[in-house]
């Protein structure tokens, strides 16, 4: 069961509430480098349904967000090909923090500091509901997957690799 003792407003929850999106809150004990697999384990969730938000950049250093299943990795080669870039790579943590306005480990795709294109692994839409970071380390929001992608004007890609 989700604890609600220390959840406060974040830019992500403000974004969702302003758009009247229903979401559930899940709090867990954050562990450095634990990632989506740790949060899924702590909350008793399927890691396939816990979606991680990755801040990446293309060969022109333009930032973008990639939403991926918690138990999958991104094939940057496949992603670059599909978005028409020469290459794609993860941003360094300090660069990712600057673009998103969130600390790495607490990055949400909602309410980011800088508007960035959002891409999602297309199989995420097979999920009726998904959990994704709510803008703070140790905090996930659970919502309808299709609503999430519509809100973000996200574009589908196929770039998942097994973890």
C-alpha cells in the first residue's frame, strides 16, 4: 500500500492536477542507482509496468525524453534511426537535471523545465495502467498509459532491448 506521509506537490503533480488527470501515488524508499527495478520490487509491481523516464540527446546535443519499461534498455542505435538522428546517447546527470528541472532518479516527463520531444516504447500502450516517476526520488504516479502518451504528445518507437 502506498504511504502518503511525505508526498508533496511537484511540477509533475501540478501538471497532472491542472489537466484533471486521475492518478494514484506510490512512495518507496529510494536507493541510489536502484532505478525502476528497485521501485517495482519495493512496491510489488511488475517492472514491465514501471516506466522509466530517460533524458537523452541527439548528435546535435538536442535533448529528448525516452519512456521505457523498467526491465528493458534502450537501443540508442534503433532510436536514432527512427527519429532521424545520426546518434542518440544518455545525457550526463548534471545536463539531464538542467534540461528536466528534476534530479536524476526523480525525473518525471510531466512539468519539465524545458519542452522536449517525448518518445515511448510502443509496447507501453499494451498496459492498461503504468507507473512513472512523479517528480521526486522515491515517488511514482500511476495512471492510464494512453492518457499519459496523449498528455505528453509522445511518439511511439521500437527500441527496447531485454535488460
